């Protein structure tokens, strides 16, 4: 069995509650300084193009497939406070260029016991409000926030979503952040702010990010000429993972 097959089969099993096929995964080991309790969170490895490994082996049908992602079953352990989800590049609730991100996150984490206290979604493409809200499940409407405006990466700008995290979340809350707005300079600025801010790094628990880089396999989808490389991708995710945030490479 190839490592890619072990990874994907293990991720499918794990996300369905079977935690036995974990040989291909990376892991975090956490120690509770008060109780001494040791806990382990599993996550997909950083490998290849940091997306579905079958894309490299089998081609374009796998370019936006999310079955390679490993989502911990321990997330409710961290949610002693509220639970918040911030989506930068949200598209619509159940559709998008890379597939539905909002529905995927909500359903994946609700299966793990998360009850959302706030969902904050930014999308630049203009959508009629009636169409946006018609897709939102009724149990989420009281906590759902829709910003049909561009993200602004200036640190003190009122349309910088990272400032919403600072104003909304506390350390005891569970915070999920996803960045995929298909604008490399803005994404880079936001990720750099995240890494440079001890406050933000203490607030964000899970991070999903599609890093746009100059790599040949992605030229048909992204184009060429991106200033950053796949080596930069590994450096970014290693930096964030080493500080205890479960950081996933998004599609």
C-alpha cells in the first residue's frame, strides 16, 4: 500500500470515527499544565503540493477534493468558551470555486460536538442578500454574519477580519480561521500578521489556508509568476504548527 493510499484511506476512516489507521498522519501532543493530562491531535502530513495526493498521481479530478484533510476529534476539549468560525473567501454557503467551504466546515465540526456561537464570512463577489441568506441553515441564522465586501489587509483597518477575531474571541474560545481569497499579496499580508501577533496566535486554534505559489503543477489553475514557492509553503505551515495551531493546507 502506498503512503498516499494510507493517508487518504486513513483520513476517511478517521473522519468517520475510526482512529485505527493513523500511520501516515502527523500528530500534536499536548500536556495540560494544571492536570498533567496528555492528549494527542492528529493532522494530515505536509507532503507534496500539500493538497490531495491523488492530484499528483491521478490528475485534475482531485484538485479540490478535501478527503485528504484530517480533522481532530478533540476540538471540544478546547472549546471551554464559545466557538467561532471566520471564513475569508467564503463564496456561498453550499457552493464555491473550490467547492463549498462553509457547509463543509460547519458539518465537519458540528459532527465533533461544536455548537457555533458566531460565523463571520467575507466574500468580495457581489451576491443578492436574499440568495445568500436562503442557503443558511435555520439554526445558524442567529449567529451568522455576512460581509459582501473585500478583505482589507491593513492592520488597523475596520475591514481587516483579524481585528474581528481580536475583538470577538477569548483564549478559552475555539476559533477556526480559513483564508482563501485568491489574492496572493493580501493573503500573505494577513498570514504574516497572524504569525507576528502573539495575541492572534493565542486565539486561533485551527487554521486553513490555500497558499498560492509558483509551482508548475498549479500553473493551469493559478497561472505562473507567483512570487512565493512551495518551500515557503512548508516554512509557513511548519512555523504555525510548531506554535500549537492545527494548520491545514486548504484547496
